[in-house]
């Protein structure tokens, strides 16, 4: 997610992730946080400071029973 997206409990990432973008480059997370989405409980997320658009894992939501 982007650094300016709605979130709480921001902390420096102790286990950062790297997301590969279409160009083949990797973007590394700098922080973790709770993502605040309407009508859903808060979800844990990673902040990717170089990301231009919000990135959500649809598979993660499906795995947790959301349709």
C-alpha cells in the first residue's frame, strides 16, 4: 500500500517484503501497518514507499472468506 493510504499502527518493517513490478524491478516495504477499509476489520499490510497505486491481495481476502 502507499504511505498516504488510510492506516494505523505504523511500525518499521522487521521482516520487509519485496514486490516485483512488471518491469522486473523490486519494491521493498519499509513499514507494516493496519489497513483501514470500510465495512471490513483492520488487516495487516506493508507500506511500499515507491508504489504509485494501492496494491491489495485479492487472494488474501478470498482465503479469509470474503466474496
